[in-house]
């Protein structure tokens, strides 16, 4: 574990960006941040854990919404400064109720919403599931 | 253009992370950074331009190696703080000569190289093509 952690370059805030990609489809779901503890916990448990920059604490994905991410494989890049997480996403990754956070595309110079919510956010956060 | 730029949140250094994904296959190629000028140029020209944090200047992908990225679509996430670039990669994205920068996977707790170079780095950078 420490071997892996020593391969990674954390920034001045002790964080590294992590891209979550649906393993089965290749869909890019989201980008969030991890600190050393989040990487270690994710590798140890097989459930993705990020570091929330707004809450300044570990963020076990799905802890409020139930929309967990099971780790299929953790990869990192040539510079060791970005992580790619292949995951199995339960439900939706985005807090807006969409599968992916990247639901806005620039087309003909204007933003276009290319995916609709699959579930109402109120339903996701109405009652904590985990 | 300014409409789009105003939707994006640049960090304290004026940068935003950008994920490059091969449009045809879904392969995640790399993560790099953009400033406002890089986003504007990419949208205007249809050729991906990043901002190099090590060189402190715009980095027109492929300017040294010839391994350019043609923009298929620019998307951004729900918070406006990450960009997803769907691209057509010419040749290889990684400076090591591999298609993707994410060629190291953690398997059984150890790093494993899962892709070999398709071209020698010396060949990529021996003579500037563009």
C-alpha cells in the first residue's frame, strides 16, 4: 500500500485529482479529489472514498445518497499526479440525479444539456442510506 | 464564447482540469490543465490547447510531438470546475509513446504496466513536427 502511495504526487494541499469512469461502458462519471487516506481506504475496502474540499473531510461516495462506487481498478498516470478509477456506479454519480456530472456540452458555441436526471435529487438526499 | 468561459470556475491559479477522452472508444487518454485562453483557443480552432504548468505558457498539444488532439466536443461538469474533452487523438497521447497516460494499474496491491509504448519517445521528440 505504501509503495503505491509513494508513487503518487499529492499537491500542496495534499490532494490528487481522481477521474471516475464506469468500467463497463467507459462513460466518464465525475472528477473529485483524494488525499492519502482516501486512496488508502479505497484500495483497502474496494469502495471509493474521496476527500471533500468543501467539507474538509473524507467523503465515502454514497454515504448520504446511497449511490456508491465499487472499485474495479485503480490506475494512475505517467506523472503520478492523476488517478483513474474504473468503477461500478450504483445508480447515479451526479448530485443532480444524472448518471454523469458531464451533462453540459458546448454545441454551436452554446451550452446544451445532453442528459436528464434519472432520479430527483430530493429523493437521493431525502434520507441517508449509508 | 464569453458565455461559456463564464460558466467555468478557474482555480486560484486561473486553471481548470481537463480530461481528454478518445471520442470513438471512450479511452481516457490524459488529464491536463487549461486557463481561459486555452479554453477559448480550443473552442475557436478545434485543436486542443492546454496550459503547461511546468513551462508557464499555452501548450498546443502536439506542437513538439505532432501528436495533436482534434476537438470533437467540449463538455463541463455540474460544478463547472472540470472539463471533459472528447477528442480524436493523432498517434499517442502520452509522452512515453503510449496511447494513454494511464498505463499503470494497481493489481494485488502492486503497480502493473498494462500498456507498452507504440512509438519510441525519441522518435516523438527527435524532430518537432508542428
